[in-house]
């Protein structure tokens, strides 16, 4: 984990702020997940996916009360910024080559088509309580996540050498295959710690 990335690299954070995105790309359609923010278990209520204008989601994000009548929230996901020239140029100019998509140090530079979120960056816009379901990274490659704030974002990971044990524990206790239910579950780290499965 690297802290103070913006200060260290002089990243222009302004172009990633919601108001700026609303002005420059507000009419683009984005995927929005409606999800339960409260439950932490391997039996999650599935996401409900729909599309809306980016500007509409950003207006929702500004609301004081973001939960609907059933207590669910919305989360804008997988926003393809590959054609957002200002944002791509800013990332390319500030992120070190060892973390940069399609840099001279990235083996994915040789793929014929971009892999969203891997060889081409994506943007996620959250409200408090939004969660990304547990999943294995594409092709088991590394992924870099840059939080633009203002609030912190928590990420947890289990190493590949321990993932089979986690899968077996969850299958035995919950009758859930975490590989077949990718993205639909979110475990409390206490589960891994109780089973002595290293988590970072």
C-alpha cells in the first residue's frame, strides 16, 4: 500500500472529482449495481444491475440519504475511461512504469485487445457501504487500485497459495463455491483470521 500518492506524484486529482466528471462525461451511460450494504457473509443478496447516466449517479451520490426504502444502495462500476484522453494522459504521466497499464514493464502490453480493468483502466464511484464482491483477478494478474477519496476504501486479499483452503472452508461451512459465485459474496476478514488463513 502506498499512501500520499497524489502528493508524491503531483497527480491532478481535480479531473477525477465527481463534479468534473459530471461536467465532462455526465451524459455517458454507466453500469450501476443496487446492493445490500449491511450483510457480511458468503450468502449475499445478488446485485441488481441497471444503467443510467453518469450525471444521474453523481447527483445520487451527493444525497444525504442514499439508501432506498429497502435499505439498499447503488454503486457505479466498471466505467470504461479508455477514451477519456485527459484522464489517461494524467495516469500515464504520473504512475510509475512498474504499476502502469501497458508500460514497457507490463506483459499485457502484448495483448491484441484491451482487458478492461487490466490493460485499460476503469473507474468505480461509490457511496458509503458499497462493496466489490470477492473475486479472482483476471488471468491471476496483479491489479492496482487508486483511491481518490475523500473517504478511505478498504481492500483485502488472500494469496494464491491459500485460496484453495479458503475455497474448501467456505464450501464446507456455507455450501458456496467462491469461484462459481464470484462477485456475489463479501467475507468479513474475521472468517479468514478464525480459520488461520492469511489475509492482507
